[in-house]
């Protein structure tokens, strides 16, 4: 029987246009200013190219975990995705999708998912699923706050 290996964040309604929320998501240099879970991202944001993610290490406070993924979707202003592929050295694999759905001219809805893949998916879910869920919920709420603040400021 297949096990659930999908983590889904809360869904947040954002009082800002989808395009503005998209701009926050692709402004990688400013992630440290608002993103509590993915505190640093390095990428050209070209399809198939590397996305270097830096996350707080839950087992070593003050340290960062470096995760290497690849840009898998760039559908402005609806979907931004990256994927980690399994290798002989590292069997873990996953796909992260971030979704923005316009709900009006100045409103949208956001959520993110992470699907753990490959032979270690269930173990990764058991060991890291709750931590990823907590981090994704924090991102959703922080993205909402950031986008709404920028919209109020007329940016």
C-alpha cells in the first residue's frame, strides 16, 4: 500500500496582486529579509539549472543545511518549482511546487507542496515531514505579510 509522502502548507489568502507575490518569490536576494525557512537561495532561475537552497538545520541551531535542486517549473505568475533528483550517493528525491492563484485584481491565494520521491520517500516523510510542514506554513504566512506590506507601500 502506497504511503502519503506529500507535505502541503496552509493555504493563505493574500491581499496583493498575484504578480507582486510572484515578484517576491523570484527576488531571491531578499529571501533573508522575509523567509524563515529558506533563508538563502542562489539560482539563475533558468529551467533545468541549479537552485541552491539553504535551510536552518533543525538538529544544529545556527547552522544551515545546503540542498541542491534544479528549476523544474517557472510559470509566471502561477507556479515556481524545483526538484531534487536521486543519485547513487544520495537516494533522496523530492519536488517542491509553489502555487499562486489570482482571486481578483489585487488578491491571490498561495500554498506550497513537497512531494518526497524515490526509495527513501517514506523514511524522509517520517523523519522530516513535520519539520517541512512547519517550515512551509511559516513561508506561507511570511510571504503573505511581505507581499501585503509591499502592496500597502505602493511597490
